[in-house]
């Protein structure tokens, strides 16, 4: 089950990397897969984006949790204020709580 879940997350993460790179460089998605493949199929930039996400996620898999426990300690101090700040930002952008919970 973990392998399937990692595959789903890697696909979604690769697509997110593809969108981020395409937002920076508009020409990122012009390269198509060479050969007699369907042009609507996965392109070279999509494969490259998946590979970049996969490479960036490898350190999280290589290091056991007990070796990076201090990272979780530091994260515990930063995530709650960041979440509260994000909630406040959402409420301000929506013009009040009513628009968020409609």
C-alpha cells in the first residue's frame, strides 16, 4: 500500500513541479516526446518534472526518522504560527469568515 501511495504522491508532485517550472519558463512545455507516440501522451517536460520531484524526495526516504528528529522539533515551532498566519490571510482575502464557510 505504501508503494502505491508513494506513486500517487510522486505523480501529483511531478505535476506540481511541471506547473511551477512552466509558470517561470513559458517554453517549458513545447518539447514533445520523440517518436511515433500520441502527442496527447506524456511529454518530455512532464517526465523531467517527475524525475526532478523524485530526486528531491529521495533524501526524505534515505534518512531514518531517528536521524532527522531535530528537524521535526524545529518544525513544531514554525508550523503552528504559519498555519495561523495562513488562516488569517485567507480570512482577510475572503473578506470575512462567511465567504470561506459558505
